[in-house]
């Protein structure tokens, strides 16, 4: 990573089950979440459910390889997302504003 980018980034290495809950709690609210880790149904659904409560209204959740299993469309229905689609294998979901 170039030196000029380093002050704005913190790298966390490890399993998202271990790292994500405390990181999200520390951040409090996020504008954007990208899933691009383990692409099993269980793991994808777990990450969506972990991140979504911290996503601000109108925030975006993206998921790479959203067609590999039914986790993304199921989660979209679970949260009654008004704006959710999969384009070229990438899932895009906007958290409802109300």
C-alpha cells in the first residue's frame, strides 16, 4: 500500500466472526459494507446480518458472487429491502430509509 494511503486505513487480519462484531461496535454506524470473503451460504448470511444493523438508513451493502447461493436474495427479503438487485454477480442492497 502506498505510504500516502496508510494513515486512512487500518488492516485487520483474521476471521470475520472474530473481528467484525467488535469493529462494527467501535464504528457505530457505517455507510457501506462489502462482503467479499468466504462465499458459503452460512457465512454470507452471517456477515449480512452482522453488518446490516450498523448500516445507516440509505446505506449500501454489496456482495461479491451473490449468485453462488441463495443467501443474498433471502437476506434481501428478510429485511424487506425496497432496492435490491444482482448485477453481473454482484449483489447491491440499499437499506430502507424508514
